[in-house]
C-alpha cells in the first residue's frame, strides 16, 4: 500500500478545522493526523506528529500563519506548508512564499483544489528528497567536508551581449528551481555589480550584505564570505551586488575569481548573472565558467549581437559544449523563424523558453520566482528542464579534472 500523506490542519476556527478534516477523510491517500487552533499549538504538534503537509490559515490571532510558517520551516523542514487565506493579494502570497509556504489557497476553495494542492506539494518534496538520496555522498556533505575532498561544483554564467532579454529572470528562476526542486546546493551570484536586480527579484536587499563587503583594497576576506551570503526560502543562497553603483569599483577581476572558486568548492552549482558588457572582469568570468548560457530573443539586434559573441567565443578558444544557446521568449508569432535564426548565427539553438510575459511580470512584481508561485506554467517547466540539464553535469566531476583549453589573448587581459 502506498504511503499516505500525513496532514496537520492549523486554523483558529473550529468549524473550518472540522470541515477540512471531513473533506480530506474521503481521500484514501491522505490522513489527517492532527488539528491545531493556534501557531504555538501547531509548532508543538508538528514537532511530535511530523506531518508531510501543513494546511495553515494565514489570519490567526496572536502568532499568525506567516510567523508560524517561518518557525515551522526551521523546526520541521520536511513539512510542506500550504497557506490558506480569504485574501488573495500579491503581498500575502509573497510573504507566504518567503516564510516557506509551497502553495497558497484562497478561501473559499473547492475540495478538488485542496486535494490537488496537497498531493502536488507532497510529490515535489518526495521528488526533492529522492534526488538528494540518490546523490553521491560528497554532494550531500556540508561545505567544510566537500571542500576537504577537493571536489568542485559547476560555475554556470547566464550571459547575453544585449540587455533586456530576461537574463536576471532566468538566472534567479534557474537557481531557485535547482535548489527547491532538484535538491542542489546552489549559490546565485549577482555580477551586475553596478545595477544588480537579483535581490529585487527575490525580495531581499539586506544592508551590509553584498560582495563588496568582503573586499578591501582589492583583497578578499574569504573567511567572511559566509556572513554576506543571504539564504532564500527556496533553499538557494544568494551573493548580492553592491547597494550603490559606485561600490562596483571595489570589485576587481582577481577578487571575483577568488570568490567564485571558493563558492565552487562548497556548492553543487554557482549561477552567475553577468552584466552584458565586455570588459576584463566579464571576460575573466566567462573564462572561469564551466558553462555559459547565452540568452537570445527573436529580435534582429539581439540575433546580430549573439552572432558576434559566438565569433568572439571561438576566438577565445571556448569549445562548443561550453556555450549553451538558449532562446528566451520563444514565440512563433514574432515573424522570425527559428530555422532562419540558426542559419544566420551558424549553429543550432540548444534550448527554448516559452514566452509568458504575464506570468513573468506578475512574479517579478511580487518578488516571488514564477517557478515557485506558478510551477505548472510552461515557462516554469522550461526553466526546470534547463535546470535538470545543467545540474545533471554537476553530478560527475571528472570533466573538471582535465586541464581547460588554452585561451587566446584578447584585449591584452591577464
């Protein structure tokens, strides 16, 4: 017999708790193991009952659902939280997701919506746990033990020779998907040092926590690196860009290399959001990367710039498997055929991400990645597929033991 989904109901209204218990009682694969009338009671019951899913009302007297979810995520991390509310405003959803919730239901909801949400969050958690269990011992080790074995993760840089193609959006959602769905230890690095937006997209901008805070006179304080990394509720870790544009001058190519090498030693995947401007730091960053995801859109100017970059990549000695060409906002209605683009740039497009401006902009304005808030959307599935392909390579480290190809000199960089 398949494992039943253990559910804890948390709501301050007795009639609601009773109604939800009766609804779920008709499902053979779901078992209500307890019901709590308050946040403190929920924390106590969750610790003893170890539910797989917690149905949490957001509006409760005293400790509300947000505060309870934050503590519950830390105390019982295997419990997936489904938040319930009579209010469906974006701010409630954003705050719920940041507190650790995996789904958000607006009351009144149907029995089908309730059951589907429970099954979906349970399936996601089981999939993530399964992937973690399948990983080699080194992949699940703590940062210190992983560094001691000298096994490194992969640095994947998201790049485009033109702005406005969705580079930061893709970088953020890739990192969150790899952490939350694939169980990887991920660090997202905002390398747009003057005007970085990673923190905005994840609704995190803590002061005195950026890459610039561990660099002084070109010297990197690697011992303080962990103190400036910010943890996101998805499990992804983030190294933010400086809060002021003028602080970007502190960040040298050598400093970036030291920091990324340190992050590679303690993470499965380091995703770098790179600024679309060719200078020494960017070029050294591309050299250091195990893979460069080059984003393009179906616009003439972007196609031209990508073609020029591919020519440059060849001059730099980058192998074809180091550069992954991804078509973002793929839409056949834009008047340019993919086959014509491939003919123009001289190579095949490796991956496509569907155009879904409504889901993407809505998620951006709420500060919640769409791979969390709208997981079933095609754009989320495209990102998850790309994340799987990028992380599949990080399970084997043999390719990184080989010496990289000798790079040709460009712009007299060292």
